[in-house]
C-alpha cells in the first residue's frame, strides 16, 4: 500500500511497539521484541499471501500491539488464568489498533476488518483471519520455539507443538514441515504428529 494513511498507521504501530522494554537480538542487532515480532509477522503474511488485503497488512503490524503492557503474571497461574490473559490481550490489541486507525484516517469498514482479524473472528470462513493464524503459528515456530524450548520439558513442548499444528491450515503445515528446526525440536515435532 502506498497511501499516506497506510504509511501513517504502520509508522504509529511500529513506534508503539518500539517502546517495548524487552529486547531480542537478531542478526547480532538488538531490537525491541514486539517491534521485531511485528516485522516477522508481516514477512510471514506476505509470504503466505503476496496480494494481502490492506486490512491484513495492517493487522500483521498490530496483532500484538504493546503486548508487554498486560503481563501474563497479572493473571492467575494455570489454564483459566492463561485464557483470561489472552482474552484481555486480544481486546486490548484490537482497541489500541482501532485508535491508531481512526487517527490515521481509516473508515469503519477497514477498522472493523482489522479488529476481526486481531480477534481471530470467523477463523474458518474469513480468508484474512486464516492467513493471520497461519502466519502467527509459522512465526512462532521459526523465531520463538527454540527459545521457548529452553524453558519447558519435552512433554510440554510436544503438547504445544500438537496444539500449534492443529491451528494451522494444510498449506501452512506443508510450509512448517520445511522449517529448519533443531534436531531436538524436529524429534519432538515428529512425536507430536504421531502421538
């Protein structure tokens, strides 16, 4: 997209994500983690859908907008607390993105489309939401899984890989099978797919 409002929205999303106090090193350079994650997600969206709609491109940059502002530790341990956290995060990301899109001059139809993608509504019937879910899973597997693996047991990782695999479309699974994973993760993925 080349419109001024698109450029303004992307710049605002990037600016907000650049405030992340958490850092990650990529290619020897340190970046704010959420800024880097948004860039990576945009790349995956483009790989999966080179002709992505404007709403999908916008949603890729704000899917986890300022995620650090609502820490997981603010919710109870366990699955119920995790789900409460995810639900509140989703609404927060969608609300914050909506503010930026309004300020950038977008109409309600695009804002609503971005919101639906952010909240993963109509996953099985909305093409853009489906692409986003696949891009999120693939970005996680490519960029976060290795770090995640250092913090969890093999059993937990097998369970996570099963859940991640079940969220992906068949097309995304083919792409995921071609990712370069460590020997340990490749073994655990094979276990997850045969369990």
